[in-house]
């Protein structure tokens, strides 16, 4: 081990920063966040230092470096663009047995600055020993995506509960199981983030009262329209904590590759040669797995509350008293239009958007008169098989046969394909496409010729 990782308590302790440029400013922010009593020495300073000085947050020592500035210092950072000055600072600090960091010169430094993930009071530091700072930064970014922003609040709250948990649970094993249950409880974390003390207390009392081996819950997660990069950070965190993942055919393989490897996977979607699992059976799968005490993620394409039947699934859980939460996803209308170069709204062409199910039923239940109105964009989900009927009804109720339309197949995926034309051609266009596909109708479709950035297909 080249370096011993330690966390320094610098609150109200004198620290010196030599340098007044952009790099020094970044180091100053870290020291100020740690509560250091900071003196900054430089010949010139970027404007932020003057702001901090005026606010009484730092003391500026203008002029050349003087060794007397090290008197009473606990820690010093040399961050100038002059190697001789940095070397002088390092040697002077070494002579006084003061820890010194020299920016971009780890061999001259008695300590190095790691990449930091701050979830105070939880802190994670990543270092390559100064050999590969870019690699350390990339690892930090990956860890940032895995650790919820509210994790620090949960850690702080756990500290307040320690004495009570110690009294209630006699053995170390029982306490460990309780803490595991608490730290993965998404409802508690969200209540802490919302500063909702009533909900925090209610969830805490429930956790303390229920058997330690029972922690069943369901998290409804929107996987987005296909591109794994569009999965939200919170969605990623949930699928990597799941015991069971119940997913459908619209969830891409790239996203499923991000699921925790030892999680059970239950496929409930439609595929060639197989029938779709009935919705009632999906509801029962979620209920059964949660009742076994498992953490279940219901992973759905797009957003689960936009034509995803997420509400129906949660009603079943609600009636059974199973805890649940929802992580929204990027819905197909937003993702597919963006990846096709079609803005859903535009000041000149569309002041509203309508999301419409394409599963049309006999009786004309849709309000075709209002759907055919001007200055709006229509997005039809699951409408490929009804494209000819959509074309007929819109034209019949006054929409121009020359209205631009587009069909997006496998939107946001590498194999995305888009065909565009006019409303009069919609039925024929649909014959060229396969599900999953989305139909977009409106003047904004014409902007695709200028704004298409993702593919030529």
C-alpha cells in the first residue's frame, strides 16, 4: 500500500492554500466544505476568492510565498503554476512536519487528494496513488451513479437510532439484519429527502415492529424507451438492489445486463411463439414475491404510469398492504421524438401534446374532433395495427391529408428506424414497420429534416 487512506478533521483548523487560479479555487472549495480556517496566498486571484474574502470565508495573503505563513498550519496545498514555488512550499512544509499536497506532482507531496463521493456523513474516496487520476475520476463517476443522493441523510438518521436499536435487538446479528432492512428502505429515504418527519416516524416504527426476516416491497421502475443510457440513476440503483426483477419485452437487453447478477428474473412480456402473461397473473407474481419478504422491482419499458398499467399493479399491492414506490422513466413519446429530431412542442407549430393509446375499440371512444384540432402534436402509442383507422378518422374530422406524420420503430435503440410522410400515407407507411413503434402526427414532424441527429434511417 503506497498511501494510508485517512479522513482528516479540519473544522476550525488553520490550513494554507498557495495559489490563486482555477485549480486553487477547486481545492479551496473542498477545504471550505470541510470547515477549514483557510488562508490563501498568491500574487493574483480569480474573482471567486474576492467574493469569499468579502463574505469572511477566507483570508487572502497577497504577495510571494513566505514560510511564516506555515506557522500554526495543520495542512497546506501548493496549487500554483510555478514548479519552483510549489517545490519551495513542499520543502518548507516537510521541514515543519506539516502534511502538504502538491497539485499534479504526487512525488513531491506528503499526501494526495483522492476523488471524493460526498454523501456526508458517508464519504467515499477513490485514489490511484497519483498514477492515473483520470481512472480515479471515472471510477468516482460510476460510484456516484450507484449511491443515492439522500444516502447521507439516511446515514445521519441511522446515527440517531443507534441507541434505540441496541436496546431493542440483543445480538449483533439481529442489529445487522435491522440495519440492512433500514438502509434499503426507499420509502424512508424519500421521506428523509422530503423532510417529512411524520412519514419518517411512521416508517421507522413499522421497521422496528415487523419481524426481521420480513422486508418485502415492490418498486415500480420505468426503464425508458430502449437506450440504456436513458435509464435514470435511481432506476439503476433499484435494479441493482433487487432480489427479483419482473420485466417485459420492451426492456432492452442492455438494461437487463445492468440488473444485479444474482437477482431472480421473471419475464412476463410477449415474444414470438409465446402469449403475454395476463395482467392479473403479473399482479399476483408481484404480490407473491413481496409476501416472501423479497425486494421486487417491476421493470417496465418507458414510464410505468403512461400506458404502462402501473396503476393497476400497485392497486393490487395496496389492497394487500405491501409497501411500494415508483421510479418514473423517460416515456416513449419523449425519447423517440428526441432521437428522431422531432420536437414535441414548438412556438410556431404546436402549443400542446396529446398522448393517445392506439388500442382503438369499436364505438369510436376517442374524441376525434379535438384530436384533429390545429397547433398540437399527437403521439399514438401501440397504434401500428390501427394506423389506417387513425388516418381515416383524423381526415374525416377535419385534419389536412397533408399533415406531416412519422412512425418511429425501436426508438432510441441502435436499430431505430423512422419513416415520415403525410397523413394520407399513414396506413401504407405502417405496413413497412414493425412493433414496437410510435406514431407522431403534427407540423413539428417536418422539422426532422433539419434536426435529425441520431441516424439516417
